């Protein structure tokens, strides 16, 4: 799969890290939790409101949505700043720890070096389909029939109930372009003030 010119380099590695952070090499490896999360994320954006198929547009958009999914307190802040009412976000606990390993600050905002391996695994197993985006160097992603079936099964598992709720909020309020979402995230001091390759909190 080709790398889009406006997206992070596959060879980028994490820089600063604390003792609890994963070793740089392990940050490129997919985990089952990460694969399940990205599958559910892509599936949530694989259909229009009328049910017709669509693609999640590009890795930049995917990374920004995934950041918000993984960092509940930032999800809450961004939702409140961009259209959601307090009642809509009442179930989001701002004290909840980030999901999975921490993301790092990169040129276009939050990024996870393991995305290439995770997407490669999902594509190789026939769970997501990829297509070049018209008029762009990027790619669109959506779940295949097998991927959609697996995602539906995951949503019946109680351990994914909260994630599914957050995904519905992302789809309702933050189905924007990657560049728009990047702008939203740069409103967060934790993103705007972070140095390149710094782990985000």
C-alpha cells in the first residue's frame, strides 16, 4: 500500500518517552485491542445515514478520530466546543485513562506508528477495503462484508459498549475532513504545545 505524500512517514519513530512507555520498536506492532478499535472506527464511517456505502477519507482523518476515541477527556472537550450539548457528553468520564498505548505528536498532530501494521493486518485478512480517493493522494477505508460482520459481533460484547457510544458521538458531531479535525485538535494546548514525537497525555 502506497503512503500518501501528505501523511506521516512509515519510518517515523517515537522520540521522548517515560519509563512506562513501550519500547520504540514495539510501537510499530499491532495489538488485538488496536485492531478491534480501528475496525470499529472504520465500520462506524463505512455507511452514509441512508445506509449506502462510503469510505472513511484518509489516514489523517482516521488518526484524528482515533485520537479522540482513545482520549475521552479530549473527546469531551472537542465535542462541547463543536456542537454537542452537555447532556450528550454526560456519560464521558474526563478522568478515564487513554485507551491503548499513548499517541505521539507528529507533523499533522497525533499519530501512532503502529497504524501501518494495524491497517496492513486488517487489509491482509480481508476485513477492510481500501481505495484511492479521487483528486487526492490519500486512501479511503471501509469495512468489507466480513469486517462489518465482525464489527457487529464486537458491538454485542459489553466490553465495547462505551467505545460504541463514543463512536456514535464521533459520527454525529465530528464527521469532518482530516484538516478540519486537525484544526480542532490544535485548539487543545496538550497538542499545540507538544514537541514532535512527544507522547501525548
